[in-house]
């Protein structure tokens, strides 16, 4: 194998490795975006079902023991 062919093969292997990493990152981003959207929906559900008993409007006093 000629030196140029060896260099080309080395570069090919690097490119394939980087391509595999990029594919993995893209899949992870898609999964994280789905999780984020599900989180937003869950937060909205929790806020919708939140029960206010009137205590939220009362001041909280810090006391010394």
C-alpha cells in the first residue's frame, strides 16, 4: 500500500468514526427534545390540577427559635 493510500484509509476510518458519533448525537438530541416536550406537557397538567387552599397568599414569617 502506498503512503497516500495509507493516509486515505486512515482518513476514511476517522470520517466513519465521526459519522457514527454524529448519528448518535443526533439520536440523543431527538430523544432529549421528546423528553423536554413531555416535561412541558406534564408541567402544564400539574399546574392545571394544582389546588390552592389559600395559604399561598399568606406571608411566611421567619422566626428565631
